[in-house]
């Protein structure tokens, strides 16, 4: 089964921005947090917001305690905004493209012109724009509405941003033919148009189309309708549970698209359900859900470092290290599993369904850590205790990642000797790079990330994280060049950073529904380091 996901599926820029504003307000610890009306047309995201304590104000006069109030992407009338601002701190999530339409309406009214909005009179965005028109605004949604218009002289025609382009053109031409002195400004958002074009293309390539999104979301239903018009079998689903896998399994090529309010974590769930028949995928999933990505990364960096230091690690020690890392990562993942529900629901479900197995593995790994450390060196046991306490202490802080770095430094100092500070710095840069990469993967789920993520220091701003990653890459490359003075072989480290840059470039394209693959892909970074260190060891 081949799955093709539309590139423009899921959150549009405006919805994403509004959801991120909630995420930032939550991470700042603001309380209480409200949204004026439902933030987006997606019941699953609204449910998560409710669990996070975000409440909905349905009426400006509602008697609720003062707090922070986030305005949704489609905007509200200025009169309501003013009323709300008297009681609450306003966080304006109105999409910049909607703000532009509001500004155009305001400008037209200021010069005395009338405003015709082509759109749905019950849609929040249209109501919001109308609020800027005073008594000079009219809504047109069909040809009958045109007949009801008064005599117009100076006027502008604007469109709801999610309006159908063909309908907008037909209606505006009709109005112009009746009252020729008007001005037409097409304010349809490109995101809607591109999404609809893409679903048409998808229909040419796939046998069946799955549209993910709220059953009452207008743009989701429009996408499903377009696919039906193209003669395709269409399944409009809100969650993965609604997918009739038995029926769909027989198709070779399945197309997936999603409405503008559908978060990527829901797309991930649907892809997961479709892939659940592939053994390769299941292995990758278990691998990633049992924390083998950070465990193996750590081990590969450590083994790579020991190869460069020409030091042979004993099997016993490796056994200790593996057991310790397995315990550390899985124990703390289990402790914070509730936060996974808000951005990585698949992992959360896995941990809940396999609680007994994971607890059993934790007990075994804990016993193995104790036994192996007793065999090698008692100091290792103290190290184990110290780092478990340190993790507990840092668990809720953005500096949680420091524990991993400290542990690496101590192991290097203690076992490999302090003989290559520059290489150690390079590996610390690798570790930070990988952490940020993984957190970016999680940020792309459009969920709500916990405060103990390193990227909370960047206020969960994607652009800032990309800048930081680029700075790390440049610093890493410079460091590699300095290392080359010591040994020209270190030039290979530049290649690893080059690969890191490719990973970031790929991630920037926002590949949807690929979370398990993206997590595992990060392992290529330490794997390359380890391979180069092996070549170095053999070459030496
Ligand atoms: S559809 Fe366009 S205008 Fe509407 S919120 Fe999304 S980006 Fe903004």
C-alpha cells in the first residue's frame, strides 16, 4: 500500500499561529486562559485544549474571572474585541491575512464607500469583517442576495478568505454588471486555493482519498466534495478509528489530505493505522517508542569517542551503559507520559497499552544496572543514583537535557581520559543538535509541548529553533576545521554536519504524517560518527 499525503494538508499558517499563541500562553503559566469562541474547527484539538485548562468564552458579557483571552484566526468584530479587552488581556490570534481584509473594509468605510463581503453570513470571519463596516456592509453568498442589495455607487467587493474562487468571480461579475462603479479586491487566501488544487491532483494519482478533519468544518467538507466530484471514493474521518481498514487495504495507492484545522498529530494517527500492517513499520515504531533512538545515539557517540581515543571499552561496561540508558530514558518517559497525549498521542497510547511490559523491562534493566556496576566498579552505582536524582530534579525544567550531556562528560573523563577536549565539545554540539532536531519533529505535530523541552527557551518559535540549529552547524563545522589541525581525518566531521544540514532542510519542508520515520532518521547522525570513528581506528 502506497500512501501519498498532500503537502498542504493540515494547519494553515493562520490556524498554526493561533494554536502556537495558546501554547506560548500555557508555557508562560498564564491563568486562566480563554479563547473567544472555539479556537479552531477541530473537536480533537478543542478537547486537548479543554484538558489543558483552556476555557471557551461564548459571549462577551459572560461572567468569568479576568485572564488571557486568545482571539481565533478568523478574527472578531472590533466592538467585541474592545469589550473583551476591558476585562481580559487580549492575545490576538487573528490571521494576518484576515487582518488585511478587515483593514481594507475599514479603509473603504472611512472614505464613505460601501463594502460587499462575498461569503457565508454565519461564518465567524464574515461577522468579524462586517463589524468594521458600521452600517455600510452587505453580505452576498448567492445570486438572490444580489437582488436584495440597495442602489450602490462607490463600493468595494471583498471575499471571505476561504471562499470558492469560481463562485467569487461569478458573483462579483454579476454585481459589477448591475452597479459598474465598484472595485473588486480578491482577498481569497492562497492556502485554501492551493489545498483544493492539490486534492484534484491527488485524485489523478490515487484510487481512494481520505480527508481528515472536523465533520462540521466547511473547508474539510469542500475538500471531500472536490474529490467526490473527481469520481473518487472518499472517506471523511475525524480520527483514525473511523478508517475502515478492511475496505481500504485492497487499494494500492491511497491519497490523504486534511482540512486547515486538522493538526498533524491526527494525520500521524491515520498514517499509523494504515501502516499498521507493515512489519517494518511496527519494528521502527517499537524501536522509537522504547527510546532506542536516544539510547543508541548515546552509545554510538560514546563508542565513536572511544575509537578516536583508541580506547577499548569492555563488554561489561557496555552492558552497564545500555541497561542504565534503557532505565533512564524509559523510566522518565513513563513518568512524563501524560504530556505525550498532547503532541504524540501514538506513543502515549503505546505506553498505556504496554504499561506492564515496560514496567517489567524497567525492573530487569534496573537489576542489570546494579549487578553490572557491582562487577565493574562501585562508583558506577553511585553515578547511577546521582543521575537518577538529577533527572528527577531537572524533570520539569527546560534544562532537563543537561543531565544527558553531563553524564557523557563524566563517562569520558572517568573512562577515556581527558585527552581531546575539542572532540568532546563537538559531541556535545551533536547531542544538542539531535535534541533540538527531535523537539522540532514534535513541534511539527501541531500539539502542545511540555515546558521541559529545550525549545521552550526559544518560546517554541520554529524560526528561532532553525536559526539556533544553523548556528550549531556552523560552530560544529568550525570546530571540525580546528580539529583538522590535529588530524586531517577529522575533516569527515564536516560531512556529518553537512548531513545534519540536509536533515534540517528536509524537516523545514514539514513532511506530514511521518513522525516515526523522522525520529528514527535522527539516528543516522550518530551512526555516521561511529562509522567514521571505526574507519579512523582501522586506518590508524
Ligand atoms: S485559511 Fe488563510 S486566511 Fe484563513 S486562517 Fe488560514 S492562512 Fe489565514
